């Protein structure tokens, strides 16, 4: 079944994220930037002047939270 293949692939991803700090950091950075970019697009589209000075910290914390939930057993 395709579902079994996907589960195995996700298991490999989870294992690699746990064991390879550089890989984890790369995923974290990409997730954080996607969040930050969308935050800025949303602010611009809605005429909101963003005063969030620590958006990078917030985005990185959110990305780490997502990844830690993903690899949690």
C-alpha cells in the first residue's frame, strides 16, 4: 500500500532529523522563513504595519516546535 511507503519515508525523515543536527537546522530555517515571508505578505496585503521586532525569533521557535512535534515519539 502507498500508505506504508509514506510511513516508512516519514520514519526515515524523523530519524534523520533526530540524528543530523545540520539537517534539522536546515529544515528549521526553511520552515521559519516560510512563516516569516507569509507574515510579511499578510501584513502588506492587509495594510498592517508590523511592529514585531522579534519575528525571526518567533518564526524559529515556531519551526522548532513543529519539528519537535514531528519527531516526538
